[in-house]
């Protein structure tokens, strides 16, 4: 966006309680502090070794089994919520022969691996947790903890018979289409050579832990682990959550993103000393966590969870609703982000149509007010003025992943907790005994990396294996110039291959599980119809894929997002400020009409019943 407008609009707006132009300049200065030439290169993939055996499962013992060479109607790669939803919706569609393959030792995906103390969902449990109505499950807390989500995952697996043929602690190494046999060959690290009529990719969107590429990281002689591989053997508290083994330990948490916001309050209760190393502060608003009784939500009406999800999503999309069923920080702040005045109201006051810059300025003012409220909460909560100032986020709402927590800010009032603000530069290096920042060593016994997961990577990097379609076409090559799909679920030259989550051609959705459920319903419909019509293969025609890809490419939201994120502080949302096109954005190249319109498009396609755009054999 060019400079903020002057003149008539200022008169219309009137005097504000803050100077938006000075605030904008402050945002730019803080962003520029954090610009690094390496971009994503500042992080490195986790590898087995000193900082944990990331290729091994810490939650289940390894086991041996014979190689599998059988045939299954549907094989699903991924046992998280996406894979479980696919399995459940296929079961409802009458498909019983389903095998889920996962590297983990059980179902759960994110909630299998991430068992750090305090881990919970950021979205209200009643709209986030899958299949609540079908399982008659009432969440125990407003925001479910990892243990309940793992419990629900197992319940889904049992309810829908998904354990019967599941392959755990199994890594797919390649999937190849066998043209003569009209089936997929799936090979694994256990020597499996199983086949399937349909192959579904449900590999999540962020599942590979990453570490910062900090100098001397391999020289640190203390204990260290990534948050997704929490070492309860070192900290204590595997069953109780009481991290008693940290009572005599100096602990460092590297990172202040969404994971650290949940970890810090728990570690602060037990560590002798806790250093929190911060490059960029998170925007942390009220969570309002509490236990919920069985009647917390009205579960008496069929379709209650879907209706509640749609109500939440519509409020986030600024669609007026008579009632806010969720009524949390997400919906509150979304309402407060409404521009100071509509374009129509501005036109009436100005006597002319407002310019694009003026419309953006009106939206910015509301955004500044939201962030001012978040910064004011920090001042009200954190007792030390210097720490409070360092914890203030200076960027627009949604520039980084929003956080909600009731105890994170309060943790910095604990005398044992010290914020080490790196002024945007990050940790300088490691020594054998500690961490260096601006030449000062902070001696620690243990380092916890709350540094997140790989983002902005290729789809094949995400899945971890190559998918080979007709005539030896590799998916990595097929998508080398960009993702190409029909509805983000199928792609040409890859018969009987379906996808949920993961790729860019779906839609940006705050509630990722809502999106997964809509996609799983669509996948189940395609498989059911292909089976009912006795089709050997089904795949989208190239021209249908071209048409949908153009819909995505030309979407106005992609240009708007690129403009918005170019002014943001660096993070994985904007490719660490290296994004030059929509493809480079975490939410880029998505359907521009919004989540509700995307779901309706899929529903209309199914209702039509013609399998439009598909080539059937």
C-alpha cells in the first residue's frame, strides 16, 4: 500500500486516540529489524542425533511385522484428523475396506506427536474436534487438551473399524500407478508392496519439525529436544503434568510462537530458572479456558456441529449472524476488525467514491485498535515495564498466527522467568554450557526448541515420498510450475488419487478441521460414486484442471494477501518476508471466495451428480 491518504478523509474520520501514521512507521521499523537474507534458510530440518531421534516414535515401542502384499480398496496416507475423517466418511458411504498408514504408533497426527505440557487446540473444541455428533462426545474443556484429542482419535478408529487394517510405524517410500492393473502400488520402509484401487493423501500441512540454524548448536553439552518430541524422561510429569525433574534445572525455551505460549506457563511452574528467548513477540489475547459441562453446547439438534462451525466461519468472514455460538477471542476480534466505516458510508461523507488506499486506511485503523488492545493487556498484566514493552507485538493482526492464552503473560511475573529479547536478531549462538545473545552467555541445562514446523515446502517434501501417475509422471514434476488440481482434491494424470489438506488449491480456513471434514465428505462421495457406477478409474480432465487452476490464480484475494503480507513482520505466513508471489505465501493461491463459498461449491458439485470435469473409465 502507498502512503496513507491525507485531506478529506482525515476530516471525515475526525480526531483519533492514536496517530495511525506514527504507528505504521513503528510497524515498519520493527519489521525491518527482523529481515534476514536467509529467509526459510535460517531453519534446518531435524535429524536424528544429539537433539533427539526424530525418526523414532517416543510414544510407542518399535515392533516387527511381516511385509504386506495384499490389496485394499482404499489406502489413506496419514492417520491424523484428515485421515480419520476420510476413513469415517468412507465408512458412512458403505466403504469398509480401508487401510490407514502412518509413521506414528497410533492415530492422532498432530495430537499424537505434540504431547508437551499445556498443549491444546486454538479453536473451540466443539467446532474443532471431529465427529462429535456422530460419537456423541462432549468435550471436557472449552479448548481441548492433547490427551482428549488423542482419546477421541482412538475412539474414531474403533468406531469406524480403522484399526483392522491400519499400518502404524510405517513410512511410505513411493506410490506408483499401475496402468495395466488400474491400481496403486504403495511401497514402504517395511518392505510392503500393497495395492489399492484408490489412494488418498491426508498428510497434514505442517508436520515436519524444524530447528533454527544457530551457530554451535551441535556443541551444546546440555540436554535439548523439540517441543513435538517432549522428553518427559528428563522433565518428569509424563502422567501428572508435574515437571518435578526441572526443579533444579536452568531451562531455555527458544521461540515465542503459538507452541511456546502454551509451554512457558507450564515450565515456569517448575524450573529453577526459565529463560524465554524471543525474536518476535506473539499477539496474545484472552483465551477463556474452562471446563465445560455436557450441556455447554446445544447438541440436541441433528447437524448441530456443522451449524456451529458455519456460524463461527461466517462471523470471521464478516457475515452478520443473529447469534455468536462460540463467542471467543476469534469472533470478538473479527467483529472489531470491521473497517471504521463502509465504502458506502465513506462515499456519502466524502461526496465521492473512496480510493483503494482510503479503504485500506479505514481498515487499518480498526486493526490498529485491535492490536492496541492487545498491547494494553500486556501493560496491565506484566509488572516489569521493560519486559512488558519487549512483549508488545508491533504488526497487524493476522500478520502472524494469533495466540490466545490466560497464563502466558502472567508467567513473566514469576521471579524465576526471564525474557531474553533478541531485538529481532534471534539467538546468536550456542556454547557448550549455554546460549549466546548479543555477546552475553546464558548458562542453561536444557533447551526446548519451540521453533515450529517446516512451511513453504513442496508437496512431495510434505508427504515424504514421490507419487508417480500415468506414464511415469511424477507429482513433483507435474506441479513444478505450481499446484494444479480440480477443487484441490484431484489432479490430472493421476487416476484414483485424492487429497485432503496440504496443497494450496483449497481455501484458507481458521478451523482446519472444518475444512478437512468438508474435503473428506467430497472424497467419500467421489469414491462411492465411482464404485457404484463400476468405474475402473476416475480423474479430472486436463481442461477442467486448467480452468480451476485459473480460478485460483486469478482470484483477487491472492493479490490482496500478497500486498498485506509484504508489510508484515517476517514469519512462515509470508515466507519470512521473501514472498514475491501468491505461491510463496502460506495461505496463498487459495480459493478467493472464502471458506463457506468453497464448501458450497463442493456441495453443489456433488448435488449435480454429473461428476463434472471428471474423465471416467
